[in-house]
């Protein structure tokens, strides 16, 4: 007999436990896979997995990382940007002066 894959959940909370192969459906399990969810919980009333999507969890992690940027790193990035702008301005000025010198001869 071919074994099926079942997804076990904790009977009191519905939290996903693990996948198992079995000939018959174990107690507190479903054939529905909790794909794409973080901290999946099985809702026996709706017969569906619920939880935070991986995309939402990634967005939350990125926002948290952006909110926790080191102020010294922010200042360093600001100073580096300013220096790059100044350097570009100097390059433009040098090119203009060089053109004036060459045009004046």
C-alpha cells in the first residue's frame, strides 16, 4: 500500500509539528501542506493553515533591519556621499578651467 504524506499539528494549539509518511491518517494531521507560512497554525474550523506569509515575514525583517541602522554608519554614508559630490564638482571645475586655458591659447 502506498504511503501518503500528512502534516501533524499540536492538538491544543494547532501549531505545525512535522510531516510524516503513513498508510493511514494519524490523529491531529491533515493532507494540506502549510506551504509558504511562518509559524503555521491549523484551524480545524476552516480546515486551513493560517500564519504569516514568508513574504510578509521578509518585509518585516527588512523594515526592522532598516529601522535598526547604526547612526555612525548613517553618518559615515552621509559624509561619503558628500565627498563624492565634492569630488564630482571639482572634476567639473577642472574640466571647465582646462577648457578655458586651451581655448585662450
